C-alpha cells in the first residue's frame, strides 16, 4: 500500500491512511446523470450523503480529512441523495482512492432536497478527493446545496513530479477546479432540470488559494467565495519560499528576533516545535522543488532538516537571489487581488504555517490596492491556527476556525442572495467562554 506523510501536518500535506473499499455499483433508484468530460464515473443513491452515512457505506475516506477539525465539532447528517465519483482524463497517478491510482478524481453529491445552489472546492494541501467532506460537504449538503470536490489533479508529497515545467502542478489545480465547476453545473441541470441559481467556491489552505484564483480569473463560474486561510503566491514575495527558510534558520538557534522577522509572531512560539518537526521543512522542500527544481541539481526535494552550510540546503534557500525563471514560474500561479465576485476570508492570528502577517494581511492589502474593497470582507480570528486538530492540545490558547468558516459562509449567502452586507472586516476576539468548537460570531451586521 502506498504510504502517505504521517502526522497532522495536513493542510498543505496529507495524512497516513488505509484505502477505502471499492465503490458499490450504481443503484437502480439513482436517476442517471453524466459528468461531461469524465473518463470514468460511478453513481450511487445513498440514504445519507454526509460523513455520518458515507463512513458506513464506503463513499468517503476519513484519512483524507483527518486532523482538519477538532474532536468536538458537531456536524449535521441524514441527507439522502445521489453521489457520483469518478475522474477526468489525466496522466498522473497519485490519488489512490478506490484503487484507481488516477489523479483528477472528483466527487459530486446531489441532495434530494435542493436549495438551488452549488458549492465547489479543491482539496487543502495535497490531499485526496474527500478532504472537504467533514469541513465543507456535510454543512453544504445539510443546507441543501449540491457539492463538488476535486483532488486538483495531483496528490501526495511528490505532487511536483506532475507537469513538464516548473509551476505546472500548481497551475493544474486552477484548471481542475474550473473544469469541475463547469461539469458540476451541467450535472445539476441534468438532475434538477435547471442550472444552479448560485455557485459558491469554498476552500481551506491550498483550497483557499483556489477560491481566490477562481474569483480573480473565472468570475463567470462563481457568484462568490469563502477562503479559509488561503496560501498566498506572489512573484516578488511574500510566499512560502520567502518566509519558511528564515524560520528554518532561526528556530534551531532559538533566534526569536529572526522568527519575528520571518513573520512568526512571539505569540505563536508554543507552536514552533511542532511546526518545525512536521511542517516547515517538508513544505519548503516540496514547494521549492515545484518552482525551482534546479536548486538542488539532480536531487529531488532536497535533504530533510539539513544544517545551514550544507550544499544545496533548503535551510539556506534565498528566493530573491535565484534566477528570474523561478519568479516567472511563481508568477504563472500568482494572485493579484483583483477579485471580481464577493469574497470572505477567515484566517487565524496564530497560524504557524502561513503566518497571517505574510499571507492574508498582505492579500487584503492587495485587494485594497485593486480598489475591490466593496467585494471583500476579512476576518482575522484571534487564536485560530492552521488546522483545528491542534485545538485539543491547547484549548486555553487556540480556537477552531471551522465555526468561523461556517459563519462566513452564511454571511456570504446573505450577501449574494439578499444583498445584505456582512459585518465589517475586523479582528474577531476569542471568547473567554462558550462552545468555541461550534460557534463563532463575526460581528454585528451594519
């Protein structure tokens, strides 16, 4: 069985898992639908499309979404409908779900009681198709939305092997989300007899980046989006390759000033040991290999935890000193801030993988520079970190972001549906009491 990366370092990476059983054959009660462009699809009618049911029926893989939510998060259930699993033509084979060993897998869920909407997402990290099942799909389905998710076209820590030139693998992510949105709209029309009245892009981490990119570049496909701590790519920085190497140099030396200069606030220091062990080194190496494979010559993704001074060591990586071709590769997938549909971003102030000062704070400024403030709301969630799975270890310091994402989702519904603007952008304080795993108020609506 192929191995995946261990540990909850999962929002940009993936978690270890056993494969789910093969999908059951189509049920007679299922209304036939055809996914345009799909190379393979399997359809089933299910008593429950949420994870409460799909865990039992074999129509999800819990490992895909492990670590993304806190143990006390409460999800709805009991949503009957149709599920379509399949894949689009592709040459890469990293997605092992169902034993297909084929990337560009998708899942489309069609609830019996439909509210006229569609939610489309690309997976966080380099996870497989079902990564959003607990955090996004359950919630959307219970509200009556059809739901569609893609694995983005390449999965696993060696995603950088996909494509012919630097940046191709990440560029494919954007294409696959657009491809799925077009196909899912057609499936919705087949199933319900009408096109969706509203289509929402939603996603976490790499999935949040995809929301931003789609609203900047494919506004024809979406009516709005919710971005949960999206990754920021800009050709001149900041990006992962500008703030991770300084952290890799500063942390082993206990250099708090160096960490602060890299963008990691002192308030996140209690999370540095975990992130050094599981996140920073691996994330730096695999994304550097994607955009700058020549840095380490014939080696692949560098040397883990190499000491500064080691030849071709990612700890010493200097993005600004690399050839112009590296910035050109990053520019192919970079964001501009020129959103063309309403967007809500939520990001935790204690994010220790994507420090807020080097990511979403910057993106908010980019949106402002493009004079798109009227289409944007930004909520900095005090105490939020990159994955909610860390909350049980520090319940007195952290707060889960899932309920804040859901509050943002309902705010977006009112914004694009009834024209009711969300509360003003703000830093949302961490409540001293209450059920932080299931409640989050973004503020008073103006």
